């Protein structure tokens, strides 16, 4: 079992990686990156790039603040679940939305176990 300092470092790294990945994805949509536009045109949602990019950034911001973390977690989970469904329905590789989703879930577990468990059980685990 890692000590407290090690756990904090791991938590910061995983959370930073998750946030950076999602925010970078949002920025790539906002600047209409050529590859992103091509991919989203292929699945028929290129007209929504700006909205999708803003959603990724806003949901990540909610996730990073402790008071809005649970809402950000739910919104990011729903967003990436929709992305997985879109990828599956078009025969695309689902790893693009799965990787950030795994990182967000891992960060959420490290940051606040009460997202997954009742607060009393989450405190008992810590």
C-alpha cells in the first residue's frame, strides 16, 4: 500500500494527465484541427465541433474543482459514453474516447471515493 505522499503524487499525475488529454482534445476541436475535422466529418458531426470542444473544456473544469467534481465526472462520463457509441455505430476505433474515460474514472477514484461509494464506506477505505 503506497504511503500518503506517494498516493498524492499518483493522484496529481493521473488527474493532470486526464485533464490535459480532455482539454487538448477540446482545443483541437475549437481550432478545427485538420485531422479532427476529417474524422468528425466522416461520422457526420463536424458542424458541432465548437460546441463539443467547449463541452470538453467546461466539463473538465467542473471535474477539477472539488465542489463540482461529481457533476463534472457525470458529464464527462456521459460525453465519452456518447463518443464511444458514435465510434461503434460508425465502425471506428473506440480507443480515442475510452482512454480519457479510463483516466477520468481513475482520477475520480483517487480524488474522491464517494463518487463510487457511499461516503461512510469511502471514508472507511481511506
